[in-house]
């Protein structure tokens, strides 16, 4: 078997396959379908400082080759996570990573500070696609200043591996990536969902209660792949690629484009064991092409 190990900052991973936040629960929901310890990293659902009910239903809609979601970061808050979820996941022998979300800089920093004290959580992923309530609802991640502000605040209180998840709903994603890196990010992950909508023509109404939502699935892959390739050339920190990865071949393409690791999201809803199948598929690809390590193909795209 080839060496599949990779590093994201100080984070050591047995293989480059991770789960995308919001698509794998806390991992526990999938343990009857897959050996969680064979996955390089599990990013649990978005966690905020306080309890959030999420958006009203309906908040999911199927699209051609994908889906829209407007769940709205439903969760019971970081203190509930510490008291009730962490004890159940802390002994799973893989990297359990918490996705941190917020509506103002102080929320992010306080949530990250609390998670920093959890010994068996080696990293967090910052979701900077959230609306900044103090700035009229514009997402932190759509400007370099906004991205740097929240990353810098979290970096001051969080001392483990810090991954920053980038929004694709911008004009130049490399500018945002460099801002996050400059503010202290150990890695950037991309892409988060694209903004989309769905309409019920018979009712002449939007399908989602929020009208618009985040689009994911196979349809977004070409955009995600392009952005990962651009960002990997623009920053020195490791890039985690995601967006429309449905099988091992998709994963290999992201690695060739410059991603050090990848995340699988929507595909988990179709096949709950897809993560370990992708791990095996990457290994088979490496063996067929004579590579001894996955690191040999990271950024190996010939342009």
C-alpha cells in the first residue's frame, strides 16, 4: 500500500480524505456504515457560541447534479458540544475537527477559545461565509479585510491547527486566501457552497424558505477545481479542496490541482461509505502509476 499520509500544518493525517462540515453530523451517525478511524479527518457540523434553531422549513432542495441547502447552522451551541458531544467523540482515533461559525468577530474568538481547551480536538475550521451582523450582513469572507479580521482574532486565542474555509462568492478568491494566510491561517479549505436558488413553477414561489441557499454537489466541481488550482499557486500554506467530489477520480484531480487534502460532502448522502472507498481508490491510483506516496501527486498537474 502506498503512503497516504499528509500534514496540514501540525495536523498529521493518515490519508488526505476528510468529511465536509454539515454532511457527516458528528461522525457518530455514520459509524454503522463506515470505520471512522479509516478517514483522515472528520469535520463535525458547524458550531456557534450560542444555540441556533436554524432556518424554517423547507430548507433543502434537489437540483440537477446537486442540492441546495439553507439549514442555517442549526446546533445547540459550543457549551452543549463540550458537555455532551465531545465526550462521545474524543476517543475516536482520527482527527476530529470542529467547524466554527459566528455572526461577529467576538463570537468566533470566544467559541475558538473554548474549543482550544479540548485536548482531543487538534484543529478547527473557520466558516467565514457567515454574515457579519455588525457590518449589515455582508459575509466576513467576501472581503480581504473581513477575512483577516476574523482570522486574526481567532489566531490570538486558538493555538492548534487553524483551517479557514473560503467562500466562492467573490471576485478574486486568491486575494481572500492570501489575507487569511497573512492573518495566521495554517491552511485554507475551499470551496464553500455557491449561492443559488430553486423555484416551484406551479406555485410561482421559491422552494427554500430563505429563497436562496448554498449549492453543492457534482455540478460545482469545475468551479471548485479551478479555484483550488488558483489558490494553491497563490499561497504557501496547505490547501484543502472540496466541492463536488463524488468519487476517487474527483479526489485525485483536486490533489493534482494542488490540494494537500480533500473533503467529501454531498456524496455522503448518496453513499455513507464513500469516504473509505475514495481512500482505497487513491491508493489504487498511486499503485497503478508507480507512486510510493500521495505527496508525489500533490500539485503535479502538467500545464
